[in-house]
C-alpha cells in the first residue's frame, strides 16, 4: 500500500523536529563500530564513487570505518531490501539514488515500500544528464530536435542503459512533454548504448555527464542541452532543456537513507556530518569533477526530494506504460 505523499512529508518533518536532549548520549556514542553503506550497483560507477567519497569523510570525522558494500541485482532492489530488513540502529545505510524512486512504481510487487521503509538522512549531490546526438543528426538545438522527431516519426532512435533506467525514463519524460515520436532502444547497460551511439547505430541518448563529456569535447557527440535546472560549468554555452521545454528536469542524484525507525538523533548526526562534508573544499572539488552540485539540507528536505521524484516518475511510467524486463 502506497504511503500518501503528504503523510510521508509530515512524518519526515516531524522526525526532524524531535528533541535531541534525552538521547544526546546515544548520539555522541555513535558510531561504536564499523558502518556499512550499501550501494546497489557494481563498483566503479557514479553511485559507488560518491558513496566512497562520503564514506571516507565520515570515517575520518567519526573515527569508525564506513565500509562500502556493493549489492547489485534486480535493478537495485536486492541491495535496497537488504537495508530495509537491517536493524534500525544506524549501522546499515543505503546510498539512495534516483533509480529507487523509479522502481517504486516500475515494480508492482516489491516486498517493501521504499518511501515508507527507508528514512531519509541527507542529500549529497545532483548531476545533470546531457541530451547528446550523433553528429549525423541535423538538429543542433532542442527545438530542432523536436521538429526533426515530429517530421520523422519513429525514425529517431534513442539509446538507454535498459528499460526503466534513469536514461530511459528521462527520454520518456521528454517524449511526454514534447509530443515527440522517438523510438527507444534499450541496451544491457549504459556503456554499450554509448558505444552504439558513437558508431551511429542509434542517434541520441540522455547520457550521464561523466560518461559522455569526453566524447563531447572530442567532437564525437553533439550536446544539445543539459537536463538540470541550470547550465553546467563543464559545458559553457550549452543550455538547459527547460529553456525550450519549460518545467523539464531529469538529473541523477544521490543521498543517504537508513532503515525506518532509525533513532532520530543518529539520523540528525549523520545529516550534520554529511552537510559538513558538502562544505569541505576537497569534497566540493571532487563532486565538481563529476559534474555534481551539492544537495545540502535537513532529513525532511531530502525526504521531499524523494517524494517529489517518486511522484514525477510514477506519472511518466504510467503514461509510457513501462514494464520491467
């Protein structure tokens, strides 16, 4: 049963407002042993890099190891469920990403409810994607891409890393908001999708910034727009999609969650330390290298992001009739 969005936000805000004084001793004693951060994808990707960056900072600040545990499988649901079922004591955390909010609607028979079973702790960073096209595509702007797609219905092929992936649903959001008829070509991972885009077998992709930017700089892919709320410093002169399609936004983002009922004082301490990390020049520089902007705020702020994203992608998934493979 879905938890109403309003009730979720109320609970998240209420938890953040709980008095800390009666539990101050427990918060100060935490952590007394190593902490696991579960990452639901294999090592080496953006999720893993961000988790290790924050884990190292927390280890240094709190005097205990924050161990990254990669638990891929079932679109991220295996690792997420492991955290849902873990004791709510602050010693098992989840690297939350946009895929969690997509999966909440994409998979109809999950044994957990992400929005009610994971407590929001803190945001970390947001990374815009890029609309990139093969140089053979005549469009040089988003408006030209829309016009080209409408003049050639179904002939423009859009690659993604698979059905229900963030790249796929971003493309479906674009199609929904522009009325464009673009054919989706799913791959088993973003890397082979990008390879075929470079070879011209497909014509466009909503690609991650870290994976595509070097090909853009080398002139092998043409960037039309970034999918975030503002232009990227890494790509001067490249506009946002929203300048042509008002309200469009589809960024990758990361944060930390914990099992529900994790003590509020532990959640708040972790939130404070993660926000401190996002003020550290070395952390900010590394995030900038990944094309990421920091997400600073309270647990309730991160909970609102999760709720908003879950609601947005639910509409897209239902509109497009997306079903998992």
